[in-house]
């Protein structure tokens, strides 16, 4: 059994027991990437020289007892919108094709402090705008289960890398489902924490009020361990929250007796694939058999979540991406006359079609005459959605839903119809609008063998409840082999 077939915690344990070395683990990860990348294309940049050097340092710390983290020596992949000092960070865009940051994102630093080894930066939809990892300037990533299908997005590279056993775990970012949806498509587990739980310092912003960094791994236990390592208050992030309840691995208990789980009727209506619906409801039945109380309820504002999300996200994106103007860093066009011509040409050539589409939409909804009609109205809807979730969590410990309306679509099918791609975020965006934690775990496969994802949403700061529920379900699920 190769080392990359182990999960993160199992591999860390093997290294601590001296049954494998850190160097062996990193070398095997790099070999797996070399073998599979021509087909999967999970990575944009490999940090092999850095990783091999870092492996020797970590091994020394493990041997002398100064590093006792359960993740020490474990190779990890990092989504390419998280800054890494000395390692190229592109956001999947021509605009940042040659950008090398001078600092490292706080979440990555905390993972490295735990002894994890960054082996490379994973492919993503350009500036995290997309649901398929096809909008990347560096080419599309393929789903390891079937290369004719997409891995989801925008954290598709991270999810595909874990599913393809190129590494045991990875970091992604989730603005409207960008961890949970590709985790569902790739048959892995992904967590979006409560907004503010993980520092956004060093994350290249898309929608600042929605973005949150989270872990991706093969099972709930590994995800919980990574989340524990990266969650902390950070004075460099004004939205960071000081929490004292992040010992989330304590929630890895196979017991859901007495827990109340709500099932929103609106999430199981038209537009949901039949096989997805059956698999998710079967998971609900499994939890019920284990002692949980399941109950359907009305979620009246569900249909307004998607339009509100895209108005707010695009508005924030138009503001955040204004910094990429060809002046300070990033791509600068040649052959222009005057400052405004340089701005226009650099941005026209540096951004891809999907990014331009969202910038223009965002600029429109923020413009005079439309600000009240669209942006302010979307903010009001956001508040109402949060209020409706608050009411639901007065009755339920967790909410159960699909992670996506279908399994992974074929490569090329979504880009030809952007509206269809946007509709794929239907079940995930509400958690971002309300700042709630949510987890996606595999719960079956369709007739073509493609994974189906179950989503569990919790109240603010209640990661332990959804991790406990997901873990209990996972213990009853049949063995899941990627």
C-alpha cells in the first residue's frame, strides 16, 4: 500500500511511529503528481525543491520531539489564491501568471507550523469565479473518477488532487460553495467554516464578505484535524474571530441520538437530479436509524438566495479586482498610449471572459440609479435569509441538503451556458450569505459511477455539530475508494 493511499492522520501516525519518513511521503506525493498530472492537471505550480528541503527540517523536528502535531510530515496542496512566499500564486489568471508573493497566507503558515509540507499550488477557476475549474488560464482540471467530466470549482484542483491520491489533504476557499461542490463532485470531504473562523489574510479576495478558507480531505477526521490547525484569531484580519471551541476533533463521535436534523422542502423540488435526491434522502434515513430525529420544514427564501448571492459577490468582485490595473503588479499590456489606454488594454488582455462578465455585472449593480434597485435589495435579502436560518436553528441541530443538484457535468457543457453553471450553486450559496459552517461528504454514486455529495449546514460557531453528524454518517457508509 503506497503512502498516498493513507489519509492525513493515518500518514502522520505512520511517520511518528517511524514506519515511514517525511522525505518518503513527500517524494511519493511528487511522484504521484508526476504520474497523473498529464491527465488530471490538478496543479499549476509544484514546489518540489522547497518541499524536499522542508521535509528534512520537519523530520529533524519530529525526531527531536519538538514537533508532535498529528499532521507533521503530511504533504498538503494549497489552492492557488492563497499567497505563498517565494512560490508563484496565480489565481488561475494571466493577470498574475508571474506573481510571486513576499508573504504567506496565515492559514498556510499555521498548517506549516503544524509540520505539513506544501508540495504545490492547485488549479482553480480564474479568481475563484466559476464552478468547474474550466475558466483557469492554465487549462481545465479533470475529474479523477471520469476524465470526461469536470471536478467542480472553484477549488477543483484541490479536490481533484485529494481524490486522485496526489496528496492526503488540501486547502481551498469557499465563496458560494467552492469547497463543498467540488468535494461532492470528486467524492471527497470539504468543510466551509463559520465566517471569520479562519484568517483571510493572504487570500486573494473575490467576495470579501463571503470568502472563507477551509480544508479538503478524504474523510471527516482528516478535515477536522486540518481545520483545528488553521483556525485562529488573527490581528491581520479585521473579520477574524477569537474562538475557544475549536477542538473540533473532539466531535468525532459516532453518536447522533437525539440530534434534530431539518430537511428543507425547497431543496428537494424541481431541478434536483433523481439519483442525487435518492442518495441524499437515503443518507437522512441512515441518520434516522442511528437515532437522529429528521423533519421536513419550509425554507421560503431559498429561491432568492442565488440572485442575492450573485449581486453581492459580483459587486464585491468589481471592487476587489480594481487593484489589478497593470500599475503595481501583475500583467501589463504593451503597445498603448496614455494611462487610461494602459488600464483598459491590461485588464482586457489579463482577465478571462467569466471574470470580465462578473466585474461588469458588479459595476452595473453598484452604479448610480441601480444601487438601490439591486445591491441594497440583495443585502436586505441576505439579512432575511440569515434570519430564516436563525429560526430554523432554534429547532434543529443541523440542516441536511444536497451539495449540488447534479453529479459532475461533462467538460465543456457548463461554459457554453453560464446561467446553468450559476444554477449549480443553488444549494451552497445560502451558507455563505449567512456566514454559516457547512460540510460536504460523499453519500453515493450515480449510474455512471460519479460521486454524489451530502451537505450538512450548522448554526454559526457550531462546526462540532455538523462534524459529529457527518462522522456518524460516514461510519455507516460503505467503504469509499477513490
